[in-house]
C-alpha cells in the first residue's frame, strides 16, 4: 500500500469511524485523544470504554492508532473513533451481556452517531429481521458499513452476518503475498479483501502485551481505515462514491464484472484513489453493488456483501482470482494464549499498519513484549 506515501495525501482527518465491538479502551498510548466517548449515543453509553477482551481496542488501533508510546499506528491515524459496545458470545458475564447492546441496537446507535463509517469486526450465522432492518437504516443515513466475512475457512455454507447482508461490505483476509488466509470464509458474499494476517493486537484486558493475530476482523478494520483516508480527501463524496472508488482501484487480475469467490472485487488500495487527481467516483446516489445484492440502485448509501483484501507494499505475487484455494482449513487458537516470545527486550515497537501486512519499526526506548499467538477474531 505504501502508508508513508498515503499519509502525504490523507491521514483520515475529519472522518469518524464507529467501531461496533467489545468496547474500546481510550487510555492506551496509541488511542489517547482518538476516542470520542462524548459522542457515543446515549443508548450506547453503558461500559463503552470497558473492553471485555481487548478485541475492540485492537480494531480501533488498526484504524486510527497514533503509534504513540510504542503502540499501533493505524492506517488512518488522523481519523477518530466512536466506540459502540456490543454483547458478543465472548462476554461470559450474563448480567453484563444483558446490559450490553444487541447487534441490531448497536448498529442503530452507530447509525445515529456522526460517524461516516461503521466497522463490524464480528459475525454470526444467526440473523434476525431486526438486524437486517438496522443495517438498512444505517445505509439509509449514508453510512458505509464494513464487516468481517468470518474465520471458518469454508465456502460460506453458514455465512456470517452482518457481512452477508446486502447493506454491509464483506471483507476477506489476505496475507502479504495477496493470498487469501486459510481461515478466511469465502463464497458469494465477499466484496473486497484486505490484509488480515500477522497483525499486532492486545492479548487480553490487561493491555500490557501485544500478540500476533490473524482474522477477517483485521481485514475489515483495514478496509474501514482505507475508506476513511478517501473520505477525508474527498469530503463531498457519498458512501456510494467512496465504495465505488475502492472497487474500481482494487488489486486484481480477473475481470471486474466476475468477482473472485475468495477476494471479491480485489484488494483495497486507497493510495490508487488518492494519487489520481482525475478519478471519477461515479454517480453519488447509485449503489455500485446493487445488481448483485438485489437492492435499490438509486439510494444515498452503499451496499455490499463481505470481502476484504489489500496488497503488501512491494509484494511480488499478484493476486489471482482463485488465489489461496487452500482456504478450506480453519484457523484455530486462543485469543490470549501465547505460544512463544516473538520479540522482547528494551526496544519500543511502533507497529505501523500498512494495509497488506503489519510492518515493525524499531524506534528505541522501552516498550512492550510482543507475544506470538493466533486469534480467530
């Protein structure tokens, strides 16, 4: 992707991203000043800054982390985060889950906020008409919604929602070569793809160590950050136009009108949008994915199934339509168990999310130990 070049054109300044997740800890070094707690809708205030497993904070850092204090520098460090806490299965406390928002209520809360983009790095095969109505409501308010396609590593016989919904853009995960991750769920509801492997993420709720993670959650966050960069540079565009620009410039070597079941329309490349002064974003009120989603093409929002991908800067392998055909195996592992130390000592790590992979820049000082682990998030 070339993050250093991207930031010459845009950092995402002026764009707010709602992160519907396990909560967001605004006190990490990378998120200080980045989380707009005061802008959380009243209905979503409960324990919004109490992240119950570290996942939501990791997604927020991938999107808008500043890199301060050895933390993650996200792809859109100029953007701001509006946290929305949802009661996922990983929230074991039944009373806490009862007090937390359901997916449909969380989506409506995000839709009622000032966020332009809604990131949903979660999913379930179970779906309700209320959730469908909430997604349609958010789309009707001009929001651009990204969701992870899932980590079952199969063909989507049990697709994840909200990614499968026509009003959400489904994002799949790739590695640094542009190959779909073995765990990344594929099928007819992948719209885009983005980097999702070998990302740093918080190991647990102590927020003392980063683990190396993988998952379509990371990919969705990268796609959301990519949209923030573009919307910041083109504030007069609609969600339809931002999404269309990502589709038109996506990395692929297959026909645009015949999307890959693994990578959708290709790997997100926001730099290609930002450097093109003459880029045509197309009509403001036409959904670029309406035909395949069966939605109204003339609306002020963008609809899309689920997909995500992004090429690594300097990757020598071009993505192919059937890239990563070994995606049938699933990824396993614990979200917090560490297999071994990948990096430790007195060096501070500023983790820069560059879109196709996570690059580590050693800048000196004292910092965190980084533990290697795998996370199905």
